[in-house]
C-alpha cells in the first residue's frame, strides 16, 4: 500500500491536463483525413495525365461516362526501341493493361481511380498520375 501511495504522490493535477491534451491531439489526423475524404465528392471528375520521359503525351478526363478505351504507347510516343505500353481506360479508372517490361510492376498495380494515385513503369519511363478537377461553385 505504501508503494502505491508513493506513485500517486508523483502524479500532479497538471499531468492529467497534459495526458488528456495528448489523447485529444492524437485524434486530429483522423479528423483531417475524414474531412479530406468528404471533400473528394466535391470533385467533378478526375484527370489522368500520361507522362513519358517526364513529358506529357496524353490527358484523359475520367468520369463514369468515359467509354472503354485502349491506348498503345510505342517508340513514336517517346519510348525507346521495341518498348510498348497498353493503357486501358474504363469509366472513372485507368490502368496499364500490358507492357513488355521485365518486372510488370505497372501492370500489377492494377486500376487507379482516386486523385493522387500513380502507376509507374520505370523501365519505360511511363507515369500515369491522377489529379482532380474541382467544380465551380
């Protein structure tokens, strides 16, 4: 009993205020993330930007009404030699459907659909990045 009393003696009322403040502050990132997710609905559509060697070669508006498309990028678009990438667009999502890179990382990434997501094929220097288009209020 004496030992427990000594520990309680070390605990001050101001310590409770600090502990409570830290617990409340730990939930702030959850609130910010929830607000960001709610604001995603305010975007009219998403833009997919296709870059090869750091230069923009295509731009697609992704929305639910976007028809299915297959776009092939070859050496004419800036790829080297016999490299190719086949990009598929379907509705509000996009993916690298097929390429001839050794690791197939961009193909395994699969569909991307949210602003901020990217699909990267490093051997071919092809990047697909998504950004949002805000509605005019």
